[in-house]
C-alpha cells in the first residue's frame, strides 16, 4: 500500500472500511461487470477520532498531550467535510502503508455497472 498516491477527504492516507458496502463505493467495475476488493489486516496503534475532515492531512493529529498518533477513525456522525456533512459508515485512515497487510483479493461480478444508487 502506498499512501503517497491517495488524496481524499481525510488527506493523503489509506482508507479502510469495516463494511463491504462502504469499500464497494471505491470499486471500479469493468464493462463485463467485474470488480475486486482487498481484504486487509490493519494495525491501528494509537487512534485519533475525526471530528472534521482534513483533506490536507499527511498524518493523524497529535494527542491532546502532543504524542503522535498512528491512525484516524471516522465514526458515523455529522461532520464538516466539504460538500457533504455526514459520515455514514465508519472509516479507518492510516498514513503509513506499512500498517496494512493484504489478506485476500476478492473478485466478483455484478449485474449492471453500479453497486449502489
């Protein structure tokens, strides 16, 4: 995993989801309706909990006493984040690709070209 090539509402981190429906929002479906997802193990370490989106972040914010944190957890909540204001499903954001390991590549086929409305 390479956090340097991602830019999202929580900055230049790698986003992981607990629910497959959330992960499916990021899946590209080909012309034959095929897609894939990666099942991963992620080490969270010391967690920071998001209170707003920060698209410029390169690392988690420090703890209240100034210690470095290792990941950000964005829980479902009303949260300022650009053109949206609600985090519907939990996301985990890490800013160091070495905190994640690929467990399984899941390939699948869907009817049509969309997984959700």
